[in-house]
């Protein structure tokens, strides 16, 4: 899984979801993510138009 300090998901209906401090996987099936508090979300591939990832700190 990849890590992001900020993850923005743009959906096909032009709505936007924003998350902070997440781990995520973007695959053919869609986008799966786990937030810092442990909640899990899944967006099917037909719902995700694009993602924007921002890393604020260097990887250890």
C-alpha cells in the first residue's frame, strides 16, 4: 500500500473527496484506502476519475 499525507479523489460526477494521512491502493478494481483512525473506504473503478496525492514528509 502507498501512503499519502493528503489524498484527493475526483469522482466522475465532479464531486471531490479529501482524506488526510491515509494508506491506499489504486488498482483495476478501484481505490481502497485506510485512514489513520482505521476506517476503510472503497471506491469502485467506475467512480474514480482521478486522484491527487501529496506527501508532506520524506519516507523513512
